[in-house]
C-alpha cells in the first residue's frame, strides 16, 4: 500500500509540474512569451542543419584572411554572421559545402572545389578562435556551447566529389564532413536527383549502394534531401543507421515540388529513426505563394511585350518598379514553417523533426519572421503559442539530430 501511495504521489507531482508549466505559458502576455522564447533560444543548443555561408563567400570571391575576416562578424548581404547568430541563439549551424552540379563534369568531380570551401570554414575558426570552433561530434558542440563559442560542423551538399573512389568518403570524414547530401539538382554517380528527369539509375547506382554502406561504416550521416523518391526508398532499405533530411519540407503544402517529402516518405524516415529538418524557402513551403508570384511574373512579361520593351532595357526599369509596387511578391510567413513542423510531428512524432533553414542558399526568399539567423526566438515563440513544451522545443532545436548523429558515430566505432 505504501508503494502505491508513493507512486501516486509522484504521479500527482509530475502532473502538477506539467500543468503549472502549461499554465505559466498560457498566463503570459505577448511580451513575456517573447522574452521566454528568447530565453529558451539561448538556453538550448540550436543546431541548424543547413547554412550556405561558405557558398556566399565563394560567390563574393572571398578567401578569408586577416584583411577580409571582419565580414564574418556582420552582414555581407546574406542571412548569417556572428552578431546575428549570437542574437538569435544559433550555436551549431552546419556549414554547407555546396557543390553545384556543373562540377560533376570536371575531372575531379568537384573535390578541389569542396576542399576550397572547407578551407574557408577552417579559416573562420583559425581567425576567430574565441568565437568559433570546429565540432565533429555532439559532445564537442556541447563543450563549445559551454565555452560560449559557435560550433561549425560541416555537411557536404552533393556527394559528387567522392568521384568513383570510395576512399574519398573517409577523406571527407577526416576533413570534418559529418553528413553528405547524396546528390543535388542533377543525377550524379551515386543516385538520381529530385531535380532531374533522366532517372539514370532508377534510384541508387551500384556504386551509390557502396557509398551508403561506407558512410555508415565511417560515421557520416546520410542526407536524403534533394534525392528522387526512388532513391529515398532504396536508401531506407539499404542503410544500417538512421538518416537525416538536412533541409527539406512537406510536399503536402507544395504538391508540385518533388524536392519536398511526401507523407509516406516522412513516415518512413521516422520508422528509420531519422530526422527531417524543415527548410524555410518560400517555394518549398507554400504552393499558393509560388503560384501567385508566377502569375505576376507572367503578367509583367506580357506587359513588357505589349510595350515592345525587353526586360533589360533602360526604359523597362520604371515599368518593372511600378508593377512590383502594385503587385508585390508574396511571401509565406513563420506560421507556414510551423505548419510543416506540425505535420512531421503528426506523421512521424516529435522525435523526428528539426531545423534546416537553408539560410544564405535561397537568395533571401524567406518567410516573414524568419529572415535571418537572429530569428530563431521567433520560431520558438510560435511553437510555444502552438502548445509545444520546453522538452518538445529542445528536441526540435537539437536533441533529435543529436540522437541520429550519436547513433551514426556509435555504429561506426562499433560501440
């Protein structure tokens, strides 16, 4: 009887704590709730699965040195820098080592290009050892977080630089790559892409199966963002460890976007133990916005044709400006991003969703309220308003990804 009383008392205590937490959030006014969201953004590690800052440096032809290093601290026209990261609580952005599909046609499949991007990430850490640190494991991120530093783990977007040499999987692991997106916008030597119509392999190539096995063996997470549906399902059958979608969204909200994941794919990724990290790009999160903007572009082109003016002509500039003033481009907003999070939770569970913004990779075409890396508190605020708990939010911020990353590391080490 005593044991029963103890168990009941503990149950009541847990229930009371749970209810008091919910009540405290519900009793907050808007200002208090935003302050609470900001507190959580800095209390938890925030791991963003995909930030294209290395690509932005490359676009601007910037090689980081003592003379150019100040651009890392404040805005260079993109969405990521140190000051805004600190403001938003971002502590573990995966630096995307993005390899355009055009490099697949070169002799080394983009390996030299990949190395140049990795070198720029290494330079950030070298130039700012008090602010940034490398991180090859979750525990290293945690240590950096305690030291007040922003971790810069790396993921390679497009496995093309592996070439036809399986040894390059270990080569890139040794260089700090901790996930590889198997392909990008075109089929490569590994698999078919969602952005291609060739269907070269009907999913994974024979070599691609070896690559997935080797990634499992070495300890690199398999990223299925950008792959064709057939590739996805074959990876799910072939992999021995959970996978990630480092920056993907739900096709239910953008039915024509093959880049997004179907409900069944989301369920399968959950069954695999994996994590889907939500991409913010307007075109991936809301078909209504995309379709409306497409109509506006067609109307503008028709107007210019009617006037016999090319879009590049000087006379076209005031016409284009006036048209855009009268027909502004639509953007989605933060609520649509949380709708995507909600859907993954409904389909796969709270343990299988995370953040993969694609900051610096979508030319600023981002939803209102999530314009740059200072805005993670806005996301947390919206999650709180939807009824997500601290524990839920901590999972979304990093713990779900940690579970996969640790599982991949442990399998590779044989532990």
